[in-house]
């Protein structure tokens, strides 16, 4: 251990999280469907993550007492609390706003007289360290228990607040799978195992809770549902509050810091949203509909028509992307697999198990109507812009398997493997390869692509150099003539706002059990869960000005980090924590020949 200097604050180690996350600019609260939902059971217990949820990111000193002693104190408590909890991105005191939020949550409402608040953390310093950190920020008085899921640090896994003060105990982690969803269900089955003060009559709580009466506030989306194929192994959190994650280009004196978080770190509406969700969770049902929006722009009163639609591939056209391992798929423009293989890729990429009928047939009809509108007589150009290392030929071949390629004029793939074409375009009935502008291929920014298209359409549509029908459609192309269709919530940096799409169709994103793949994260697909999506997009493209009043949640830029100019006499070091939980989630595959399906996005199958 590093010895602490009495004249300087102790060195702090960061405890980062490597979990993948779905970025939002504010908290995202949602209630899943469950039996008895119409009864509107109240929220009785609220469980918070610590790292990147209560804290912006967790920084702790090399201090054994902080990890082992309930009576820990330090002359640097305020400094440590400031580094962990205060946001340099806003002017208000975040600790004050957190205290006010926690106080409101504890009060309850007319449906429940009071609530219990607890912390469930994977911080490798343990439950006592987390409690001491909360105490340093004067937040501990609002919590009834702290539970640490990290194993092997030799400290108690739990602390609870009794009538005489905080005490240590051992929660029953050993009897349940290592996942937060399972912890919540265990708490519901026997609250006294997790809140020993219930047996002491120090807190009023039913002997058994419904899982729906427990709310989880966390920054890691994989914590809201465990994988599995049976009721015993697959557990869901029904009331979820997902905290925003972001990268800070310049956090205080630490420079660039990845994967930060924190309720209200960038948006003070977070505090009100969490309280409202706890009071009325049934008002936050998951919405699986596509949402279309026309933002305000100069000249909107002229109602410029839509000329170009740019689709994402993964999660917009596909539900979840599975790419063939056969190398010919990435190199051969005429690659044709045998019928069983073809049918398998079409089913897993495009067909939805959540609705009746063929999604592929509905997509074909939609794309044909978008490109050559039978009702209005308008012609439009369709293209695909996606990030896929397999390249544009592979994306084209997967589309061709489903009969979806004919309506598109070009496919552009960023982050393509070396040697694989980044672009293909259709001229007549023939597909040809071409090279994307190099500066864009390295950028990965859709606004940058749009800017480049507006500056030089022929660089993205090589067929424009001839007499292709796209030439007439794309004449005098401007930003309002473009509709972007994707499932992303990410926003652009301030310098890119000028070329951010003013007409946008955002496809719903969700996590769900998928066929024999078990639980998959960040699924999507236009019309995958809501048939009306097709008509919504078609109506929007025909008259986008009719959607000018529809508001999607604001997504401010994440590039807010600035140095606070304070000269701190210590160096902060980043430390490692547990390996990614998502990597330890079991895969449940029933057929040997489908084993390669269970892979990250852009997965492959034999």
C-alpha cells in the first residue's frame, strides 16, 4: 500500500467499467411488460449501482482502512467526494441535487408510505469502501444497505443500517447466479436476507415482494436482464433506469477519461425523471415504435421534398446482424449460398419472431414504394451507410439473399477490413465496387458523410457520371432533402451540428430473447415489433413537415469536458477492475451448427 502523506491528498485509483453500453444523453427509464401490470404495483425498493451511476466515475485512495473500517475518516474526505460526485460539466452542486433526489425517493407517495434505498455494486474495493465513499459525500443517510458483488477481497460483502448504526453482514450471493437481475429476484423472495434490519423491525417492508416492486438504477444495460433459456436462469428487471455513459475529453486535470457516467452529470432533468419514474413507472412503458422527426431548419416553410434516404444496416434493416464466414461473401459480387444456408441468414437477420407474417415481404414493398412512389409519382434514391468490417460486398450479398438489394443505389461501409471494398453501387442492374473518400472512411461520423455527399454526390454515387436515373433525382441536393433511418442515439460534436440530418427516423432499440440465441442486446429492425413502422416511415417521407411537432428526447453533445484549472498536488492513476460481466454471460445454443450465431454484432455463421 502507498503511504499517505499528511500534507497531500492520497493518490486515487479509478475503478472503471469495461461493459458495453448504449449511449444516451440522459437517464432512460422504462417499465417492461409483466403479469398484473394493470394493477400498477408501487415501487418499494430502489437499488442503485455505485460506479458511473451515483459517482461520475469511482476514484479511491490506497487506504486499507477505507475498505475495512466502518469508522473510517480522512482529512481528504471532501476532496475525494468532489472528485467522485461533483460534475465539472454543470454549475450546480451535484451532491446537493443527489441528496434532494434521494430524500424524495425515500419519502414515497400516496401509494407507498416510504421506500428502502440500497446500493448494489461490483466495485472491487467492496461494500465498506462504497459506504465510506457515500459517507464522505453525506449521502449515506438515505441508504439502508450496501452490497458488494466483487469476490475475493476479503471484506464483508454487505453492510446495513440498523437502529444503532451501520453493521456488516453476508448477503446470500453464494446461493444465486452472479447477476444483478438474480439478486433483485432474490431480494423479492426474502427481503430480510438482504435487509437484516427488517427482522429487527427497524424498517417496514413486506415479508415477500413482487420483483416488479424493485427498481434498478444502473449505467450497464446488461444488468437489466440475465441470459438463459429457462425461468430459473433467465431473469428480468421489470423497472429499469439506464444512466447515460460518455467519454470526457478533458476531465479536471486527468485529461481524456473514457466510460464516465453519473445521474445528472450532464442533464439536471435526470433527478426529476428518476423521481417521476419511481412514483409512476407505468407511465414509462417501453415504446417499440419507430419515431420520425423533422427538426427546425431555414426554409422549412417551402416544404422541400425528400430525395435521398440513408439507412443504417445493423439494427435498422436487420434485427441483429449475422454475417457469413465464407470469405467469398466479402469478395464475390455474385456469391450465392445454397438454399438452406440462404434461408437461415434471411430468417436470423430479417424475419421477426415477434409478429405474424413475413417481415421481408413488407420490407420489399416499403423499399419499392420509397424508391418509386406509386401514390405520389416521386422518385427517391436509397442508400446504406453502416459500420461493418466485412465490407460493402458482404452487406450487399446478405441483402440479396432476402431480395432487398434492388431498391438501393449504393452501399457504404466504414471500418472495413483492409482489402475489402468500402463501397458498392448499382448501375443498371449491375453492382460495381468503388473506394470511399479516404478521409471519411477513417472518420466514422454520419454528419461528415452527409457533408461530403452534399459537396460531391458523385464521389458517393459513381453512377452519376453517366446517365443514371439517380442523376435527375439528386440534382441540387441539400440537407433537408435527406432522411436518415437508423437506431442510434449518439449525437454529433458541436462542429458537426451544421450537417446533422434535419429529417430523421429513429428505429426502436430493445433487448430480448431471440430464437435459440437466448438474450441479445441492442436489437432493432424497422417493423420488427410494430407493423405500423412501415407506414410511419412512408408517410414521413411523403410529408415530413407533418412530423415537425413530434419530439424525441434531446441528446446533447458529450464533448463537454473542460479542465477546472485547479492545481492538485497528486497524480491520479487509473486502475483495473473485474473483467466485463457480459463476457461471462452463458450462451444457450441448442444446435451445434448454429453455435457461431452467438457472437457480437456483425457475427458470423457457418
